[in-house]
């Protein structure tokens, strides 16, 4: 499992590097047309969501492949355990 997490981290890092390089190139073109502050504000919100989605999707995919428990699974187990304590 640790090996898979390391592979995920390396893969996500490489993917993010490519994305950031693309952002930089795109940003260089826009600097000629707009002010830096405006560009920074626009890109910050766009890129934050894009990166969050990319990394989140990779982590969810790996968790599914490894059969890791979700938050919902854990809450269901807690509920079941609470019910057992009351009965016992």
C-alpha cells in the first residue's frame, strides 16, 4: 500500500508539473495584455479548482483500487458499533 501511495505521489507531482508549465506559458501570453494583479486573481481561483479536481480524482481512484474505506464507510461502522454497545 505504501508503494502505491508513493507511486501516486510521484505521478501526481509529474502531472502537476506539466499543468504548471502550461499555466506559466499561458500566463506569459496574457501578461502582455493585462496587469499582473488581475491575471493573478483570475488564475488563482481557476487553477486552485483544477488542481484540486485532478489530485482528488487520482486519490479517489487509488483508494477505490486499494479498497480503502470511505468517510461514509467509517461512519456506518461507527453507527453499527454504537448500536452494538447499546444492546450489550
